[in-house]
């Protein structure tokens, strides 16, 4: 750890530890001691007692915050149960597992919507019943990105799939030939991110970066 910390200073690189809920508190304390950023995902940051999503202000500053990873549902896929459907289609879960995961996700969607309303990131007229929202619409997308931007963590990572509201994730853990892992192309080529079709997404993202001071700090 000391060598890693030393080399990061010498090369002026940030080191990020993948502590996504599978490590002990002692490991996280050690990472913090050596200035290694924690890795915090929107889906996982919850109150252990109530299961409510944490407020944006409760995230640690010495961390990277991200919307998702290649192994998890995209924001749009999370809201439309696409990852659960993919697991069912791949034969990774039976009917009982399928309906159990659907029920859990329904509750998670409601808690997510509650958190965004509590932070006043959604219009006042926007429904407070997650069952009435069938997809990641513009207001919900804007609110979620706004939430991530105002988290005090040092680094914000937004996957391209979540930038353009794609529903399919890159990798489905536990699958091989049942799912096109690492084969799916992005909906938008990198050089097309400046195109008119992407301008609304870019303007939205820039607005939140400016609003939260992230653009200036960069």
C-alpha cells in the first residue's frame, strides 16, 4: 500500500479501490488512510436499516461516485427491469427468482423516486408513485444525473450508456454464450457525441456540472 501510494504521488495519478460492498470496514479504513478513493455506486449506497437511498450529502468526499458498472443494469435498464429479463432469458434464474427480483426492484424503484423527490430534483407535479413511470423519461434521467453531480465525492463517473439512456448492459455476470458479453456496440459513436442528437444530453450534463461546481473544479 505504501509503494502504491508513493507511485501515485510520483506519477500524479489517482488510485481507486474497488470496495463495492465485498470488503470489510477495515479495508475501507486502510484505503482512506492511504488516500485511495472509495468506489461508490448509486444503486448500493443505502441506509442499512431502512434500505432508503442515501442523501447525496451522505456520500464520502474521498471517493469516486458512479451511476453503474459494466456488470450492472444501466439506469434505463434498471428502471425497466431489463437486467432481470436478461437473466431470465439466459436461464440464470427460475420463475421464483424472477418474480422475487421483480418485486425487489419495484420497491427499489420507489425508494429511488422518493430520494430524488426528497432532494427536490424532480418537478413538483411529477408523480410520487414509481409504478406510474414506465421508463427512464427525461425528468427522471435529469434528476438522477443531477443527484450524482451534487454528491460531494471527488470524482464523478457517468457511463456512456447512462448518458444516452441505453437499456442493455455490457456484461451479464454468470452468463457465457447466453448473452453477448462485451460484444454490444454503443448506440452512439464517440465522435458523434457532439452531434445534434446528443446535444440535449450534453446540455443537461453540463448544467449539473456547472450547478454543482464540478465544471469549475475540473
